[in-house]
């Protein structure tokens, strides 16, 4: 009887020890999406100081795993620049786009498109070599794309505006130039397409 009881106790104790050892030896699996480690390592700059923000972004995007976060970084930098607009910001964005191009983060064409879309009065959504009448079937799509690009220019020019040389309460001067160009293109486009319909 004692032998049976002792054997049962030993068996129960052995079972408990095995169960404890099994639990203790298990490794906790942490998924990247749960831990947020990838999100943290590729996160956009958090500082409001633009020079530091550009430096933070360069350090982060130096990791090839973070290349696909470039667009988020660009827009975060733009938001920071909008809090402290100045003409010097234009050089900062220009140098930054050259850097991401040279690092192979984005292509030369993409870097050029970002620059032209945000910081020039040129419209990338308008075909470079074209006869307007060749694009009448896509007129609305092209004008809608240009309208979207006009919003980008509004942000870009607001971030690099000369706050001492112009009224900061109104739209940036460069944006008004782009808006004027858009209005003229729309008028010419519409007139040319109407004329082609008469032929």
C-alpha cells in the first residue's frame, strides 16, 4: 500500500516537474506586427527641427529594409517644414531628393517627379511632347491629375515660401503662378478639343 502511494506521489511529482520544465523552456514568439519593431525602426522623424528631421530620415532610410518608407518620410518632412516655412527649406528638399536618388532609394525619374510636382510650376501630369488634340479623349483625367498636382504645389510652395517677402496669410506667390498656368492650360485644352470636334 505504501509502495503504491509512494509510486503515485513520485509519478505525480515527475509529471509536475516535466510540465514546469516544458513551460519554462518554451520561447515566446513575438511577431513583428505585434512588437512594432519594424514600424519603430523605419519610423518617420519626430522632431520639429527640420535640419534634425532630415538627418533622422537619412539615417533611417540608409537601411534597405526601410526604402519603401520613403514616401512617408517625405510627407513627414513636408509637414515639419510647413510649421517653419523659409526659402532655405528649398535647398534642404533639393539635397534630400538628390541623396535618396544617389542611394538608390528612388529612381532618378521619381526624384525628378517629386521635385517638379511640389517645388516647380511645371506640371508632371501634363504630357511633355503632345498635341492637345491627341489627348482630348483623356482631357478630364489629365485635368484631374493636374488638379491633384496643384494641391502638392500648394504644400510645397508653402513650405519654402519667403515669409519676409510676401504676405504669409495668403497663398504663396509661386503657387499662384502655378494656378494661373493651370487655368490657361485648361482654357487652351478645352478650346482645342472643341475645335477638333468640329473638324
